[in-house]
């Protein structure tokens, strides 16, 4: 468990997490940058308000990332099903091709035994089978090529899913930190208000 001190919105916080120091500093800088950006764009906004707006923006990013992850995951599942269908089709085509090859061998054997016989019908049948083999081989090559493309795409989708999952985890951590910070700020503001109200009653 790592414990480090980070500075966010002008204040220091002690963070305790499983992640390494570099990662925690990176998250803190990201949140601090969000808050400072809001304050730079609007000079009238207070730090607590800027913190709340930053939390809302990060929450929006988390939900949008979650939706993108779900869409990507659904596409990934569809591609997996499509790949399974293609693999099944390839296997079927291989089986068919093997049958054609066997038939061709049988025909070649018959042709060899009938070398002295001008059997035009047999030659035409052999030619037809050869043409079918060429067609089947072309189809198998096309299906294999498509399957390779799908495999590459699947790898990209898996990588993207991991990225989105990591992003969601990062943003959830940021939101939790901001909520804790907001709670502390609210307690400070409430304490200040109670002090002021107490002074007014004493003077009265």
C-alpha cells in the first residue's frame, strides 16, 4: 500500500492506494489541471465551485467512457460470433475441398486406366471437377483472409476494452478523491458559517 502527498487545488492531500507513486501523481495532476482550467476560464468561480464542476465533468467522462466500452464490447461479441461462423464455414469448405480432391484422385486413376480410350465424357467431368477445385481453393483463401482480418480486429478490440476499463477505473478514483475533497470543503465552509452566526448572536 503506497502513501504519498499530492497537491490539488492549492491544498495537500495524503493518498493511500495500491498503485505506484507515479500513477497517483499523474491522477492528482490531471484533477488539479481540470480545476485550474475551470478557474482560469471563469475568474468569478470559487475553488469549491470549480471542484464541484470538475467532479461533474469527470463523472460525465466516466459515463461516456462506460457507454463507449459497452458499445465496443458488444461489437467485440458480435465479431466473435461472426468469427466462429467463418471458422465453421472454413471447416465445411475444407471438408468439401477434401471430398473434391478425393474425387479428383479417383478420376485421375480412372483416366490413367483408360489412357487408350477416348472417353470425352470422362475428360469433361475431370475438367469440371478441376474447375470446382479451383473455385473452392479461391473461396477458402478468401475466407482465410477474412478470418485473419477479424482476428486482427479482435486483438485491437481486446486492447481497446482494456484501455477503456483502465480509464474507467482511473476516473472512478478521481471522482472518489473529488468527493472526499468536496466533503472537506463543505465542512470547512459550514464551520466558518457557524462561527460567523455565533459572533452575530454574541454581539446582539
